[in-house]
């Protein structure tokens, strides 16, 4: 896993950002010790949980590769095609996690911090290795090898690390195509304007194409629409699973039960809650 070799650089950049936050006069929150420890702990936990599943994921991609539609040549353009294909798959993997509650139950952990810094990037869910590989399945069928898929996925994760910061402002024309700290700050905002926007990994073009793009136009209030107010990693990782189960169990009728599982976060059978779409519509 390429990501393992990037960890020392992650820690170095985190230390640099920490010192920069202490010196800057910008209106940023910087680092809070309990929040940072929780984020790092969740990152370590995510790596540990992945290990038993890596063989199964590799086997799935190998199986799909045997039924590939194309035999890709050994030429230069295959590598950029690989990165673009992976990023397209990541966009839908990420977007669906914001639009289907039973997938949001695992992704919510990444958004649970009310701070926004490089440590936040490490706050990764622990169960995505189970539900995520299906979103990258088309890549094997297109003719990318399992090794290429792993490489592209690792590059995407490493790229996305640096965009979790308040210290980098807007980056001009670069932002027309690529995901940046400004674009991703929007994604982590709980402002109604920013909810469920900017799902891209390396590229921001998918959000522009599919109507989920939003510029950073107002100060970002980081966190969840209802913050969980805890640094307990088990609560951050599994708390929303329990909430979803409770809502579905207590809902009247099958349709409402399914709504709490497969509907968007914020769905309620009696209108007592609001989805992000409803909140944006009220602006």
C-alpha cells in the first residue's frame, strides 16, 4: 500500500501546519488535542481494519479483469486514463455516501470534526473497505489491472490529504479543474449552502458536470448539521449505525423503515427533520 510510505510525510506536514496555525493571525481554529488524537486514532484504525479485506478486494478486481472489455496497451496515455477513471469512480462512491443514509452511517465519521486541518484528513471510516470496492468494479472491466487500481486509489488518497487545510486560500485557474482546499472546505461545511457539494477527489470537474459544485463564498462552519459532541472513536465510527437502526425499527410501516435506511440523511416519515436538499431549498 503506497499510503503507508506517505505516513511520515503526513506527520511532517501536520507538524508544519500546527506551527503555522500558532503563528498565523487568520481566523482559524487550528488544532485541538482531543480532536487531533481522535482523528489520528481513526486513521490508524482504518488501516488496521482494511488489512484482512485487502486479499478479497484484490481477488474481486482480478476476477473482473479476466472479463475485461479492453486490452490496454503499454503506452503513456494509460496512466492519465487510469487516474481519471479512478477519480470518476471515487466521485460516485463519495456522492452516494452523502445521499443514502446506510452509507452515510459510515462516512459521517469523516465529517464529525468541528475543526479543519490535516489531521481531519486522517479521520477515516472503518467499514468503507466492505461497501466501497463495488464502486471501482468498472475499472477492472475496462482493462485496468488490480495493481493499477490500487496505485490510482493510493494516489487519490495522498492527493486528498493536502486539501484538508484552512491555511491555503484560493488558487486561481487551478481550481477550474482540480480539487483544492477551498473546494473541499465547502464539502466539510455544515452551512446549508454547502451541504452535499464538491464530492470530487483529485478533480472537481465531475461536480461541475453533475451539478454538485459550489464555490466557497461565505465563511465555512465545519462539522455536522447536528454535531455529535464526542471524541470517543467508537461513537464516531458506529454511533450513526445505532441511530439508523433505531429510526428504522421505530418507523411505522415498511415504506418508512426503508426510507430511514435507503433515503437521504435527514429523511423522516413525519417531516420532523430536513434533508440537505430541503435545507438548501429554503435559502
